[in-house]
C-alpha cells in the first residue's frame, strides 16, 4: 500500500519517498524540504479542513490536502516508533 502525506495522522511522522507533481508546486514543495528521505511530522489539521500543518526540517508549514495527496511517504509512524 502506498501512503501520501494526506494520510499522515496528527501526531505521527514518516519519511518522504517521492513527489508525484510537476511544475511550480513541485519546486515549492522541494524548496520546503519535501525531498526523498527527509522526515516529516503532522502537527495538526485545520478545524474547517483542507489544510494541515507539517514540521519539515525544523519549520512548521501549512500544506493543502490536495497538494499533500501528491507526496508519497513511507508507512506512518507514531511518536514512540523509531
């Protein structure tokens, strides 16, 4: 099964596998640190939906769900897993 960043529950983390997106949005996500092997944590979701906060390379950024669905990740892990 393939997981996407959108599947990552709040309070869990994973590693980026690849981006299935092209163009300017791909460049933006790469600039934010969503590159293969980087760890990303889901900090929480917007109460109205559509947006989630992720910690990437020490910074917290908001990414829309439709963009997060194009970032493939490894199996989600909880805070206790290493």
